[in-house]
C-alpha cells in the first residue's frame, strides 16, 4: 500500500482539495478564527493558500498523493521562517477581510499562548489531515515518517505539533511514532476560554526516533 503513496511540495493548483483537507484538520478553529459576515473560512483558506509567505500558504505545505490524487496534507515550518510567515499572514488578512480585518486580528490575539512559537531546532507541524476514504491505511504514519527523515537531514533536532485533548485517535498515533506530551494549553478570548478545544503540545526527539 505504501508503495503507491507519493509526497511532494504543495502547488497553487492544489488549493481546492488541499484547503478542504486543511479545514478538515480543525474545523472548529477555522470557523472561529476566519468566519465573517461576508466570507466563510474556506474562502480565506483558498486565498491564503495561493499566496506566498503565510502559515496557510502552499509554500509551507506538502501533500500526499495516491494515483495522482491529493489525499493528505500537512504544513511544516520553524522559528527560522516564523516572522516572515506571520508578517505575510497579517498582510493577507488585511487584503482579504478589509473592514473586517480588525475582528479577525482580535480573535487571533490569543494564539501566541495557545500555539506558541516553536523552539530553536524544532520543525513545527500543523494542518495535518488525510482524506477519510484513505484513513486507517497507514497513510498518516507514512507521511509523517517521511517528514521526520527529511527534518533530520535538514538539521532539526525535534518535531512538534498540537493536538486536541479529545482527539484520542491522533494522540495514540503520535505516541506510537515517538511523540511525548509536553503539556496542555487553553485558548483565551476576552478573558474566557472554551471557544477552541484545549490542545496538547507533543514533541518528538528525532535523535531517539526509530522512524
């Protein structure tokens, strides 16, 4: 089965399927952060994915294919390019939402504590999703294992990701791949929490990984 999988850098042309999968990775978060009176979260995902220098850009995503069909996606970035991605993301929010941009920025204020900047020598992984018809076939394990090897070759010492505290299937998979739980985070908005699901920050030591 794994012989039929192929991994490549995402391209602008992948936006329709890739963005559908990105949204699938955390619909509650995207609904809260990017919904407006004029646009759906997918509208903004389509826009940002086709741009450069954004956490949601095709530039930071890789896709998993089978028989030429995109069936998995993930974003990969680090402290090294974080500031550039953050600046570009802010510009794209302003361009896309215009008069509603201030509302989006207000919602995003709590993200720095909720999803903190990855430490040095750490590759951060986000927006992971496999198309439902291809789940439970080893696709995610294959996808991530290949990224671990690539990250290690590029000099990274760790990989990190955040997973919802109620997503037990994903947590078990990450533990099997060698990730360890490094603590729970809550998202606060206007002094309240609970609008987004609490997450665990999970970290993989690439030097001790068997992948």
